C-alpha cells in the first residue's frame, strides 16, 4: 500500500501540490483529480519518489525511503520528463526504455524481437506520432513492467490524449490485476500492481477509488466582516477580554464653549520722580441742600459742567 500524509510541494511562484493525503492498494486503480498539467506532473514525480516534497511524506508499505520508492516504482508518460518524443520510431523508443531496465531483468533479445514476442508486430515500422493513444499507452506500460522490481505505476495525465476513458482506463485495470507485464512461456505467476493515475477530470461512470489534490487543506474559515472605518485622529477603544462584560457606554456631557477672555487693562503710565500723582477719581463734596426732583426726569445727556466745576474746586484745594 502507498500512503501520503499531507504531501505538499511549493513551486517558484505558487503552490504546485497542495496538502494531499491518500492511500493506494494493490490490484486497484486510484484516480487522482488535479487541475493543471504542472500540478499533475509534480504530484506524479513525488508519488514515484523522483521529487522530494516540500513538506509531508510518502511511503510504500512501511518503507519511507525515497530511494526505495524510486527503485520500486515507474513513472509513465510524464510530459517533459519521459513522455515519448513524437519523432522517434517504435524500435528506438523500445531500445531506450529497455536500456533502463536493471541488468538482471533485462531481456537479452533485440528490441525487434521483444516487440514481436510481446504482441507489437503490427507497429514495428511505425513512428510514435502514428500510434493511437490506446496502443501507445499499452506499449509504455509493457516497457515499464519489464522491470520486475516495479510494484507501483504512476501514470501522468492519460486523459490528455483522448477524451474517451475507454482508451486508457481498461489498460490501467489490467495492469493493476497483473494481466500486463507477463512474459510469454515464462511460467511466472502474474503480480498485482498499485496503479495511480493523475487525471484532469474523473470519468463520469467511474465507481472506483478516487481522490484529489489538496484534500488535506482543511475547511476554510468563514470570512469575517471588515471593521468599520475609524476617522483619523480618533483612538479606537481596546477590545475587552473574553468572558469580561463590557460596561455600558455613558453619554458624554455637552461641552460648553469657553468664555471669551476678559479685556486686559493697559498698565498705567509711569509718573516722573518728584511729581505728585493726581488721583484718577475724586469724590464730589457732599451737598447739604436737598434737590427737589423735578416732575419730569432730565433728559439723558453729558454731565460735563458739573465734572468741570468739581475739578476746578479740587484744583484750588490742592493749591
């Protein structure tokens, strides 16, 4: 069984593989849905031990070694990694892939003989670009299973060649059941395989095991409403700690306008030395005679004559 725990891969500018946790068992096909070719290829490389994840883990059985996972797995048809070049012949493709098989499992026959022995006589003289998607995938799966150490097949985007799942899904099921990779007349029993396929969209009628990238990211938290804007210069009160009741807000008293400042009297002028200061206000002498009030009140007006007379009298007294 292959297991991943929060497998996560960072790219240069964005996340390639969000946190993903999944399980794959022998003799079954696991379809993993992922958006974007870069994400699918990165996930395929990590699941086959050919790329170290940024965080999380991947293990085949109880062995978490990346070297062991890489030795016991095969990456199939990854764009930009090991997808067959369109300009190659079928013989050249077979020769290159068989050269990567460990020597102890390597078929000593020539590529042409291997193709004939494994049922590919009809495409001996064809170019890769001439093959139907189903026939090309079948050839790649047989070449990958020529290595008897392989226990895991990771197929990158088999649905990118055709929108018909019948062109690739039955082949993956046959590989998982051990019906592919069996040498004719060898007498070896079929071996069940773990098969994981990264796809852009799950087939509508697929009822097998499925998963998707980013399934271990958790439920996103609900967005909180944005706080109201506070005018500039006004301090925002601190929030009360949890469990403490906040006192009711009292209405602020009306602010009275400040009274206007009283007029400031100008300082008196200094009097030169030797000169006696004249009092600014002189009381008028008491008058013994009673003045009868007239029937009508005198009209308001200046009282300059009386003040002048008093001033003259005071001046004589001073002399």
